[in-house]
C-alpha cells in the first residue's frame, strides 16, 4: 500500500469519527439554544429571544414495601410522601393475601429490588436493596442474597423505581 493511500484511509477514518461524535453530541449545553446550520448540522449559540424557561419543580416520589408473615409482599410506588407510601403498601399486602403485614422499607427517588433465596437449612428468605438505578438495585439485592443463601438459589423477584416527577406550573 502506498503512503498516499494510507494517508487517505487515516483521513477518512478521522472524518468519520468526528462526524459520528458530533452527531451524537445531543442538545446544547444549558444556557444555549440550538440553531439550524447552513449545511443541515445544527449548532449552538446564545439563548434565542423567544426561548421560554420551563416553569416547575421536581417533586419527590416515595415508595414502600410491606411484607407479611406468609411471605406476601405489598408494593406502593409514586406516592407524594412517606406516610402515604406506607399505608398503600400495607393495603396492597393485605389485598394480595398477606396477613399481619408490616412495612419493611420506605424509599424516595430511587430504585428497589427484591431477591429471594433458600439458605442451607432450606429456609426461604428475601433481601431488599435500593440504588439509584434498576441495575444497581438488582446487583446489590442478588449480592446480599448470595451471602445468606445457597449461591444458585437466589432469584430476582421484583424491581421498581420511584423517581422524582417534574411538576409544571
């Protein structure tokens, strides 16, 4: 291969990488507006005079898990406060057939995962873990379950997220 051909391949590769990187850059940074470009590629610049900042706020979302003595779980998601989440989880536990339901965990603006396993004595149990992402909660629940269970008995039984909600005004 001659030197000109190698230079051409390197140049084309760099051009392709640069184009793909620019295409995936996404929206403009805060405080800037997107403008159409002359070659069809948008660019960023000062805020346009017709730009209107969204008005609102992020509202916390609470969730809870209630568990009964017969192994039934009751979940409540997207509740406005902790007390409402607790009450809803207790009601859901009872509706699902639980007896003597009690709130096991409450959380806000995060994800939860439940993993169930069987220990060496053959007793079933479950672990509940929270994290900022569904994947993080799942990994933590399975890791915790494997500490007290037969390694291969742990199964994920549920993942749920209660993330903040944008409220416009």
